[in-house]
């Protein structure tokens, strides 16, 4: 929800914005005060027109990098049943510890959680 801290590293599926974008404040992660734009993948934008569809259409496979400490780099692919494979990167990921801004809500899939999140990998 808007102004809430992101609890895990999340692949953005849908935001309340029609264009699939949301914004992440990352001051707690990298000290930068400017908002970072994040975008849902085109395959999600085309498929999920309503919240009800989210419950029934998410079937497929996600491959993502092994957890690491580079907060500026994530690579992976998504293949939903019946769809082409799509690649994603850091521009589609909301990082744990960031704060959701400029949209009412998002839906996402957790790719890293707990000690495997980018921020936890950076704690020395």
C-alpha cells in the first residue's frame, strides 16, 4: 500500500496506475532521495486487467539470479503458461526497505525474502 515499507524483494506484477508504474523511495537503501520508477512487465499488464484475474491466471515459472549483495542488479525471466518468456531486471523489482510512493497499491511476487534480500546481503 502507498507509503508502506516493502517487506521483501518483489517482482512488480500490477500497480494501481493504469500504466503499470509505481515509484520507490530508496533513501533507507542507498541514501538517494529521488524516487525510482518501477514498471510491471508487459506480459502482466496485458493479462491482468482486474484484481480477480490475478488469483486465477498466475501459473508459470520464474528464474532469478542467486541472492547477492548488488542492489543495482537483478536478472530473471518469467514464463507464464501460454505466454512468451519475458526478461526482467532491477527496473521491475521493489527492494525490501524501500517505501512505495505515488500509487495506492501494488501486487507482486516475492523473489527474495529474509536474509536473501538485497539489503540483508549488504549487512556486514
